[in-house]
C-alpha cells in the first residue's frame, strides 16, 4: 500500500496552494492596507498591528502544527489550515470593529502556521524517502512566484472590487480550492529511509531544545529574518535617502525576485554534491557582503544593483536552508516539531523588524545608521550559524571515534 504513494504528487498540490497561501495571507495586505486605513480611519499602527499580531500568532502555533504533521501527516493539518485561512480572510472582509478585525487576523495567524512553508516542508519530509531536500527545493521555486502573482492580482481585484471583496474572493479560494486540494494529500504511516541510509540521530523536541546547537540556529535564522523584514518594509525609502529617485529604487528592487529564483535553481543544481550546511554558510556570508557594498557605495546605481542581486540570491536560498539544515542536524523523525520551534522566534523577528527599524530611523534617518545596524546583525547571524553547524560536525566526529 505504501509503495503506491507518489511523493511528487505532494509537490504538484503544494505548488498551487503555496502560491495562493503566501499570496493572499502574506503579500496581499501591503496592497490593501492603505484602503483599510482610509475606510476605518484608524491609526497606521492599529491597521498594521493586526498583521504583525497574526505573524506572532503564527510563530506561537508553528511548533504544535509541526508536531501534528509529524504524527498524522499534512493532509488533515493543512486541510484544516486552509479552512481557517478562508474563515479568517472572510472575517477580515466582514469586520467593522477593531475586535473583529484582530480576531480575524488571529485566525489567519493560526492558518499561516498550518499551511505555509514550515508545514509544507514538514509534509514533504514525512513523505519523501530519499530526497526531501530536492522536494523542498522544487517547491520553493513555485513559492517564489507568490509575490509576482499576488501583487498585480490584488491590485487589479482591489481596483475592481475594493479591499473587502478582494479578501472575500481569497477566502473563498481557500475554502473551495486549497482545502479540497490539501484533502488529496497522501497520508499513512510515517515514511522513513532504510536504516543506515545517511543516518542522523533523531532528536526529540525536548532534546533539541536542550541542545545549544538549536539555539544558535534559532538565533541565526531569527536575525536573518529580522533583516529581511526590515528591508521588505524600508528598502525603497532607504535607497531614496541615498539620493536615488523612487523609480530607480523600485527598478533596482525588482532584481530581488528573479535573483531568488536564480539562487534556488543554483542550489538545486549542486544539491547532490554540497551539504546543506555548506550551502547555509555561503548563504549567510553573502548577506553581510551585500550590506557592506550598499553601506559604502549606496549612492551609486551599480552598487544598489549588486546589493539587490546578492540579497535576492541569499534570501532565495535561505528558504531552502531553513527547510533542509534542521533535518541534517536533528534527524527526520521529529522534523515538524523541531522546525516549527525554530520558526517561532523567526516569525516574532519578522513581525518586530519593521517596527524596530522605524524607531531606529526616527532616532537617526541616515541610511548608514540603519545599514550599520543590519550589517552587525548579519555578522552575528553568520557567526551563530557557523558555530551551530561546526559544533554539530565536531560532536558527530567524536561519536564516530
């Protein structure tokens, strides 16, 4: 029975549902936020605060969602997650008070934990016998299209229907398409590779939480996510403070998306020959190099282009690293729970990044000030990642002896 299960069917299903989920729950808000604020007349931090609150809820829910996928598989968890996504988005569309608005984003936050990358990666890890890394890499290629699809589509729908009906449409898509597709995911007893096939000790969640390697890795991912969220919100105005026009800043920033895809294709090309830990070291090292170029040469267009190329490639591959390195260090058996626990601090950092950066900018609006802080954070993040993977390699060598 288990031999008839086709793990690549998972990729075909998740390719669509990841684009819809990221596009509707994560990317669409930036397009409609101004209209939401105008209609309600609320302060900016109140409107955006609900979105950040949803990310915080997602971080808190990531570990139990991963534990459930480890135990019963992705079909039920991701299916219920799509139903919650639909309810949450329809709830936002129908909300007329702060309480209902925040309640709806709370539901969306739980849904994010159950259907976005960490849940998808845990599902792939559970079903792929020999090549979960390849499955994760392929899926991220499709997931990378989410913003490319969501931003223009949301802009079009918002112009035609308004923000309420746009969210209503997205909610219906989750209920009518994503939930049934997730119900088609295969499930059954956990599929693990034969004994001795690149065996890595399988840590329990409790053991991982007591291991310094886990916390070094968690801090590395969180610091990197903090930088990503800061730049996602502040890159365009940052480039303008270097003297570039808004049009030039936007044009240069469009390099980031394609370079994410290029980076992921490059990772797939070398994944048979390079360990995920080595890919991670290179990925974490590229970001401070890019920030250094922007810090000292940011007034030049070629330097901005170089930064966007380096940053896009690094960020694209980092998504794969987040999905593959935890399995390489902690084993596959409790991957969902451990990767969910790693994702929690990262989601908190993602939610806090734009707000913290705004406070830094309020204190000192010089682009060099903010970039200097981000460079320092990126170097600490690189140091923590290298310490995590090198420490585990030394530990494994001692056990082998």
